[in-house]
C-alpha cells in the first residue's frame, strides 16, 4: 500500500497521539496535531521521512505545541482552521468547511465540526477510508463542549456519522477505556458495547493502542452518536462531564 498511517504515543497526561501519514513512494509525510516537535522529528529521522505538511484540527495546546519548532527548522505547509487563525501561530493555508487540499495524489476533504472549539475541523480522505477527527469524535465518546453548544456538537457528530461506515476514525486521545465505562452505564444491555469494552480492557492491559475505530463501530457502541436529538445529546454530555 502506498500510504501508511502511523501513530506516536506522546505519553503525556492527556494521552495524546500524533498521527503520521506516510507516502511510501516519496518518503514524505504529514503530521496531524503534533503535540511535541521532538517526537515528530525523531520519528521522521528513524523512518527516513521528510515532513512536508502539518494538519491541525483546532487550537488547543496539546494539538499545536510542536508547530513552531517544526516549521522553524524547515519549510512545511501548515493547514488549519480559518476560524482559529488568531489562536494558532504558523498556519499557511487556512481551511473551512468543504475546502479540499492535496497531499501528493491524495485528495483530502475538510469538514467543519464546531463544538469542542468553535473552529474545529476534521480531515476526511475517501481514498484511504480515513478521517482525522481531532477531539470531535472519540472511540465511544466525544469532546467536551469548551466553546460550542450541544446543538453544534450534535450537528457535527451527525456529519461524521454520515461518512461511509467503513471509514476508520483516527482521534487524538487514548480515552477509549474510560469512554467505554461511561457508555456501559448508559446502555448496559448493548451487547456490541459490552463485547467492545472487554476487548478494550484487554488491549489496555497489554499497553496497546485501541485506535483507529470505525464509523460502523461507533454507530453501534457510542452513545453520543446514538443520541436522537440535540437535547438527548446535551443530557448525555452533562452525565459524562460528571462521570
């Protein structure tokens, strides 16, 4: 396969992952939400990759922390949300809903997903059946409403739920186990959820990553994607915030 997706475990308190998209033909790479520059630089050196692009989903420090150092050392194109330009230094190509970008011959579609932050965007690659969704959609969970409303987040999650079911979900935190434990309190009789929670427990016991998920799996086991209205979603989010 020409394109590969790797992860870097930041091993910080927030359990961030940095995703690296590699073009194996050109040995060029994209870093998605680079928390720390040194980790990305080291990964690229170890795998003989040239970092060509950075994709940012939103302005939070644990997603943009490495941008300045990475772009000081070399000429890199930085994509990020137009609506958060004032909060993110270094964006060279601002993006909004329905924009497209190219990484070599890959076409990438931008979907606006406000809620966690007001300008949050995600990167959907139909050819790879992949979405880099930052902190909007998590495995069996979703991001907190730091800036947006429940209605905005409900609408944003609905956009992601409408992606092809085989789409792989690359979110940026290892929150899957705690999300599963909450989800079980909401849907204790959901057999698919119980099975998945057990699989996740085993993976975490072994120290293994639980990602990517898929849209199909989230539709079956994520209570936030199964909410029937913005009001239903708001109720769930309040429960999770106090879980």
